[in-house]
C-alpha cells in the first residue's frame, strides 16, 4: 500500500530530526501530493530554559507535505 510508504517516510524523518516519541495523526492524498500531521513529544523548552533535569515533554503538532515521489517537500510546527 502506498500509504504505508508515506507512513515510513514520515516516521523515519520524525525519528531522525525531531523526536523518537510521536504519533502520526493524519495522512491525506491532496491531488498528486500528500499532506500529513503528527503529534511530536519533544523535551520541554521551558524546562530546558530554567535548567531543570526532568523527562517533561511538550506535545507539538507538525504538518508535513510530500510530493508524488514521496519526497518530503516541507514541514512546520503548527502550534506553539
């Protein structure tokens, strides 16, 4: 299934660049391209800024765009 390939591309990218803890929440075909969103659990920026050592995580939502060759063409954090 093609959607399984999209899921793998996204999973590999998120693990390598953002965090090993995530959940892909949507994948949609949009014309010839694909769009997706994921909840990514990242180290808390506030906790890091005050220098505390905890396992606190922030849940951030990201949006991703892939072309018809399943090449990731863009991503952005969509919450702050």
